[in-house]
């Protein structure tokens, strides 16, 4: 863990210390995401954040698909099949 102090400018800007940028792989021009929860602020590269949450939603897709299949696969809707162009 690296702990550094930074000052906030009049415009609300901060400089991320070089040691932290190197450790986290942050480079000039990288986009960062700023997350605030209560009094805590987290700053993380967008690319790393996307990778983290990508896996969080993989199960959601499977669950949604199963739920929707129950709605789509029912005998009552088969009446509409005759109207589909073949």
C-alpha cells in the first residue's frame, strides 16, 4: 500500500503521485472513473473498472435469459407463429 498526500487546486484538480501512477499503470491521457460513497472517494482507471464489472454481470445475462425463456416458450404464443413470414 502506498500512502501519499496531495493538494486540491482552485479548480478541484489533484496530481496523482508518480509512484502511484506507475504502480497502477495510469498514463497521460488515460480516463479515470471517480466513485464517491459517503465520505470515501475512489479513483480507478476506466479500463480496469470495466474489466472488474464485466464479470459481475455475466451471471445476470444467464439469469435474464432463463427468465425470458419462460415467457417466450409457452403454448399460448404459438398461435402467432402462423403470422410470421417464412
